[in-house]
C-alpha cells in the first residue's frame, strides 16, 4: 500500500468543523492581544488517492482563535466553500463568476485582513474568498470586480501607504506574470504584465520602498501532467501539442484556460525544469515591463522571502532557499535541502551575491510587518533539524549575520509558522509576541503558543479542542478600533 507523508502524522486531515467557547489558557494572555489568530491550510474533505495527492491541492480549511481581555473566547475551523463542500456538506459553493476551480479546490494557502475584510487566498489563477468574522465563506473575492483572473497567496501590504501589492501567475497568461496594486479603496489601481522565461510557478515576490522583485525560477507548468489529468488518453498527444503551442508564448484563451487542467487531487501541473534559465527581476514600482533588470542566479527555488530592502544602490533580501522542488518527489515542497540565505542584487553589475545565514533546515520566515520593504532587525523561522519542513525548532534571526535565538519544543512536537504581533502600534521593532500553532503528536493535541518575540520564552498557551493539521500560513487580525 502506497503512503503519502502529507496525509499522515502531523499532516493528517481532520473531518469535523467545530465551534468551542471559553478555551483553557495556561499562563496569562496579554490584554493588548485583542483580535483573531487565523491559519489556513490543506485539509481534504474526502479521501484522496495517496499515489497522486499533492499537499498543495488539499481543500482549504481555516482555523481561528479569538482572543480578548486576557481570555480565549472561541475556536472555530471551517472549510473554505467550493464545489467540494457543496458536494460533501450540501453547502452552496460561491459563484465563481467564470473563474475555474481546480478539482473543486477552495482557497487553501493564506488568510489575511485587508480594509476590514477577511480574505482566504490561493494562487495560480484560482478564486480567493471572503470570510465572515466567524470564518463562514461569504463568496468569491475579486476586489470589487477589478481582479478577475485570480490573485496570489502572498500579497504584501505597504506599511506606509496601506496599499496591497502582489505578483500573480497562471499558465493561461502565457509567458507573463502580473504585478498589481490594490488601493486603500479595495480596488485595483495599477496593473503591469511582466514578460518571463516561460510559465513559472511564482509563489511569492518581494517589495522594497521603490522596487518590485520577481523570482523567475525553474519550476514551470508541466504540459504532460496537465494533459494526462485533463483529457482521455487517446487525446493526450493532441492536448500536449495544443498546450505546448500556447503556454509560455501567448495568453491562453479564457474559455480554454477554464477547462484545463481539471486535475485529480495531487496532479499538480508544475515541476522542476533543469533547462529553465533561473533569474531575478528588479522593476521600479512605477515602471513597466521594459524597465525590468534581470539578474541570473544559480538554479534554486524560493517559496518564501523574509523581507527585502535597499542598501547602497543594491536590493538586499533575506529568504528561504530550496536547492530544488517538485523534482523527484511530487507530493510536496520537500525535494532537496533548504536554508536561510541573504541575496545582494546589484542592478548595475547585474550580479547576485549569496550568503548563507544559517545551515539549519528552516522555512516560513516572518518579519515585523510594519517594516516590510525596509531594513529589519529580526525575523522568525521554524524548521526541523532533521531536514523536514516542520519540526520542534523556532528561531529568531537577526537582520545582520549572527547566532539565532533558538527554541526547541521537544521530540514529537511540530511548530507551524509563527507570526509577530507588536505590543502597540508604535512599539519598537520586534517588541511584542510571536504566535503560532504547536502540535504534540504523542497526545494528538494542538495549542496556540504565545511567546515573547525576543527571548521565545512562554507567555501563554491556549488549548484547542482538536489537533490542527500542519498547514501553510497564518496571521493576526486585530480587532478594529471603534
């Protein structure tokens, strides 16, 4: 019998949506923590084939904990509604308004707050969703009808302007990716299509005060996988020829891009391409396609930058770097080593200097979001000293080279991504708490950990009523002041 690590252990899905009030708290929750901690991630609503399942294709489920006045008021978990929830839960799917769902997939990657809205996000041209305060799906979110071709899992909010920046990809765009800016009115105010080398996966991007950073790296749309999943065997050669003629050259017609690929769970149509030219692009924020400066880099892949800033005419980025991904192992992002590096990109010399910041296998880097695009003094990562994505390790890394502050939770304990919450809006950088989910597999339990952001010592824990599967990204959404 074939096994799949992303369906077992810390990744094993839960099958129930719960609502529990008055959660047990160990320690003392700071009274300045007034809001919701939300975390999104894949959680298949029904059994899937372990031979084909890819972690990125699980149905989205958002888990949330409401904190206020030193109490943990509630825990909720809800699937993000999609055709899959409509079939299984008899709950209406949101109107996709002409946008394709991948195998019924609901937005499964990130969850953010923007201008009073709670948004569940996903990438690759798939629909994002708006959620209620209680995490019920309200409908597809398209920024008041101004973003109709899908969005991204990793937008960045400029702390100076409050605008939301993104770089989006979708195989139907051909050899383009799309930079967009959402204004504080919630509508797209700027859009630039950027020419890249083919049809790459572009999970995230970076932003400085004046520059957009585009990662054009060698994970690309896999025509063979898409065709084998989307059409009958006898028609696959024709489908491969048709997609090869379109993908990476010109935008795919809208109706066709809706129909392809309708993949089985796990048949993710992206894979490592050793022949693809890896490079990073630097574009002025108010520039266009012709203004991008491209800099070649060694083959690698970047899912998650920590932060970027400008320094002496260069762009300096701290980021988690994978040697490769989706090469031999197509079940998830675990194919090859990964570590934190610093890249210094010189646009005049068109060079990239890479420095290893730490040799530990760490990922999911986060920074004090008030300093996005600016020089940062600290950031937080999680990892596994055995080389996996998740383990018992949480670390605070300085903005300059130096020894990290490390917290280890113990054997059989898995720490998910931690996010920083400032003590107040005007607190010094890094003055506050980091919050994240910690799961102890010995008793199949998960707690919300609230730790001192500098020392990583315990402040408080909230016991949750069920184990939360290892997932992707979470954020703190503070309660809006009246």
